C-alpha cells in the first residue's frame, strides 16, 4: 500500500495520493455535519450553539495532536524517501511514545479544567450545563483522536492514503448511526452525540494501529529501537513541536474568535456554528492537498530532487487555485440553502447572519488554499518555524481586527478580518519562498 512520490507523473501522483486523504477527511466532516444537523433538529438551537462552541474548542485541542503527528511524519517521510529504514523506525518509536504521553496529560488537564474552559469561552449561562455535559464525554475520547491522527499521518508519510480512508469511512457511518440511536431512540440528548463520536473515534484509531502493526512490518520499530526512543526526542520535537504550535496557534486564534462571537448572542453563535462547519467542509480538499504536497516535498527532499520539487510546486498551485475558485462559486450560490440545513425552523436572523459569513469568506478560498501549500512546503523543507510565523500573521491580524473593531462595528468585522489575514500571510510566505529559492540556486551554482 506504500507509494513512492519521487518518481512518475507529478500531477497524477499528487492527485491520486491526495484524493483518498480528501475523501477520508470529507467523510470525517460529514459525520461532524451530521452530528451538528441531528443536534440542531432534534435537540434545539441551544444545543447547536453548545456543540458549536465545543467544536471550535475540540478543533484547537485536536490541532495540537495533529501538529505533533504531522511534524513527526514529515521526518518519517524524509527518511523513507532516503531509504534509511532504521532511522525511520527510531523516529516512529520516539514520536509514538512522546505523543502518547502528551495525549494522556492533555486528557487529564481537560477533564480537570472543564469549568475554567466554559468561562474562557464566555458561554451564556443558559448553555453552561449542556456544554459541561458534552465536553466531559468528548474529552474522554482524546486518546482516540491521537490514535487516528498519528497512524493516519504515519501511513500517509510512506504513501498510503487509502487505509486511513477505509477506517474513517466506517467510522463516519458508525458515528451517524449511533447519533440517531442515542439521540432519537434512547433520548440521551447532547451526551448521546458525544458518546457516539468517541465510540467511532476509538474504533478508527485502534483499527489503524492494528493494521499498521500487522501489515506494515517495515514501520514497526524493533525492540532495540524502542529502547532508544529517548535518543530521537530532539529531532522529533524539532519538527513536531513547531508544527504543533503552528496548528494550535491557528486554532487558538479561532477559539478566541469563538469567545468574541459568543458575546453577540445565541443567534450569532448558532449561525457561526453552522457557517464554520460548512466553511471547513468547503476548503478541506485544498487543506488535504496541501498536506499531500508536504509529503511529496519531504520524500523528494530526502533524495534531493530539487527540480522535481520546483515542478511539483507549480502544478500544486494551479490545481489549488482552480479548485478553490469552483468551490467559491458553489458556496456563494448555495449559501442560504446550506445554512438552512442545520435548523428545522431557522429564524430569518440566523439565516441572514450565516449567509453573510459564507458569502464573504467563501469568496476567498483560493487565498487559504495557497496558505496551506506554504504551510506544507516549509514544514517538509525542515523549516516549520516559518509555517508558524505565517499562522501568527494570519490569525494575529484576524484577532487584532476583530477585538479592536467588532465591539463598535458589529460581528461583520469578524467575517471581514478572515480574508485580510490570509492576504497578509500569503504575501509574507511568497516573499520567503522566493528568497529561499534564490539562495538554493546560488548555492547550486557555487557547488558546480
């Protein structure tokens, strides 16, 4: 199931590798959407607002684990491309043990800090009890989130993007079925939605672990390599911590925005919850394509194939921009219908607010598509600190504008700040990319 990205037609390899990744994450978003729609239709608007706040929080927490997994998998992909099997397995042993420990510590911290987290989110008093119940169950599933992200990233780092798709597809179907059973048949309310989610997550995570151990023997560390796991911590953390920081800073900024949105009342919260879900669904393909491009860069960097990297970058940009434009048009046309899907009897205010969010941000998906490529390039090229810098620029500007202007000019400023942040980050990333490219060409001439 492993795939070498250092040979063959670049466009074909990138698309065939990225499509299962996109399908897997679209399925994951599908059951997030289904969860949100079922909660909104069968429990009510308050429950939907609570799940929306929890979703933003969980995206932030998951981003930490995803960032650690992405960082270590970039290192694995580089060693895989270079044919250094022993070094690759040592990194796998070190990264798995390290991230597992961090996941357990994070679970304990979150469970002990639920009340503090609810206060941090500026949660309206009428939603506190419901949100507390939902978060308790969701936090118990963090270990499953770790297993899904770690083994999905590991398998993708060696070119296998199909196996994660299979398990996430089964998990998505399971989650929707359990949602309907727990919420409608057993009347468990918002707790039922959370329990359905964590059961499906543990199924997928444990399944991916077992398949990796039983089938991909070259990825399973030997006992001697496991015993030396501490020796690779420095190299693993040099990639993983910065990538995790980049992912978590991005989503912490979004979490801060959620706190500001909550100040505008339940209608804005509910519209934002629906809009963010649609938004994430819409640009998920370019996000996954950026991750596929990152693995492509990492494997080719391992073999020092600079010309192939340059050609692949041009192809990746063209594919990303064309796809983003198509999605932008579709989202703008279907915005009212998409927002209404989340409510049995939507109010005019909720529809209007949700549509204003989607049509503004949805017009600029190409900007975030390019930003995902920049993240992937610098992460795979061994400079994840630049990805972190671009995230700080994008989210920092967004948070600064929102908190400075929204209290006086309204929630629309929050929507407007999003593409402005993307523009600033893309411009900075392009300048740094061109500077890096020039330096590499100069060094190549000197070596000749």
